[in-house]
């Protein structure tokens, strides 16, 4: 990949003036927003073990990707890649594009999301709501190359979340998601969790968690819950950074057909591959137990957390596990929460619903259908 091409600019003083104002706007936006909540999800069958859900759906753009988009803009601005009038381009049809459109609008910058032609009208509408526009390609595998081509053609900047996610976030602290969780856990019975569970779309979040706990010399281990048809699990299990599964994930926001540059397997302690039917069943059960609907990647996280908690119970250990609510379920009422859609997709969630709800009631759990890899 070639280095990003900065837009032509006026004098140094004018550039710095715009940069100062851009950073002020982003910092002001942060000051207007409270930190996201850390929710406790009771598990009656697991006394002495507490599960916490970091609710990233309460960001202004409704997802975990709000943090990533803010970090990517700060990184690009401070590197001189994004300046006044720069057209910002991203390869994303989901939450990252929505959040980046929000920050581009905040800074009065043009924004283009390169998306597959089959992207849902609802997602396109969200991107356009924040002033972005969508550029269609035929296949999902084409989005990054086309985004880079467009950036070169218009002298803009390809944000490239899949390369820069792991380096744009300050993993040592600075109110990143890891520091936030540990501060919110400080008064809890088990303030240092045994596990933190997250998914991987770019790999940036797991890299932040993994680096932070090592930097702070904490015993917490990091588990990535990966959906079916994602190369991250194979890449981790087989120590193969070129793993390729040839198709996209059925759980939006996480999983990739190839191992992306931001994915850092050396800071991950365990990976769990979760069947799609289990991920979707988990958000149906969670809706009943939490009183609200969450996106499919939250279900993947929940199944991974249950697998770990069941292991703690077998070992007779008490403690805590923390995971993420990545985005709200209202974005998926036509898919994951729609029985006709599930039938057409060939997904039978009934057995998994019984199994997951049964764990909450009785503590009984079997790892059948779930794959685990550990380093």
C-alpha cells in the first residue's frame, strides 16, 4: 500500500490554524459526551462470578466504532494526512462509515464510504444522514482497492481502518476503552477481571486491550470471540497471517475473509469461534434478560463469555468477566430479529436459545459446536 497522499494546502500558519480548530472541535465533542456505561448482567447459576457489559451503543453514533473513528481522525490530522478541505474516504458499509461520516461533518470535510452494491438502504441512509455519500462496488473484496483509487484520484485521504486501527489508539491510556473499563470496575467485588472478551473487525480493540493489560502488569487475559467464516481464528490458531477463508462473515461488524494488518495475535491469549446461529440466539436471550436489543456481534461476545465463565465454574473459581455491547439491535430488526429472514438464511436459533438460556438458569453448558485456540 502506498503512503497516504496529503491534499494541497496553503501556508503553514493556515494549516496549523485549521488543525488547531479541528482538534478543538473533536475535544469539545468528547466533552459533550459522557463515558459509556458498564452494565452488570446477573447470572443466577454462577454465584461469585460477575459478567459486565461495556455499553458502547450509547456513543453519539451508536456503536463501538465511534471511538475508532475519533482516533483515526486524530491520527490522520496530526500526521498531516487530513487538512482543510480533504476528502476523506473509507472502505466500510457499516458502523465505522457511520461514525467517520459524523466526524467528517463535524470538521466540514467531504466523506465517501466505498460500499458493496448489496449494502442495505438503512445503512446507506445512516451514512447520508451525517452528510456522507456512498460509492458502490460489486463485491465486498473490492472496497479497499477502490477506496485507495478514489483517494489518489481526488487527492484525498483513504482512512484505511484495517491498517491503522491498532496504531491510532493510545493503548497506554488517555481514556481508551481499556482504561475506562478498569476505572469503572474499581469498586466492584472483583475489580481486575479474569477475562476481557471482544470481537475483531479490524483487530484494533483487541490490540488495545492486550497491550494495556501488559503495560499495566495486570493478570487479565484477552479472548477474541470470532464468528464463522472469519480468517482471524485460523490466523491465530495456525500462526498464519495470510489465512484466507474466501468469504465474509455473517455477523456484521466482526470477522474478515483475510487477516487484516491491525490484528495483533501476539497480545491475545485465547480465541473462540462461535457459530452464527449461537451469536444470533444469544442476542434473543440477552434481549429478555437485559430488557433491550443488541447487535449480533454482542451475541458473539456473550457466547464467548459464557464459554469462559463455564470454565471458571468447573475450576471452582470466582471472579469477573467483561465484554462489550457493540451496537444497538434496532439496526437489525429486519435481519437477526426477523424470523422470516432467519428462515431464509437457514439459521435455526431455537436449540441455541434453549442452551444459552439454560446456562443462565442452571449453569449447564457444553462446548459442542464451539472451537477454541490458545497460546
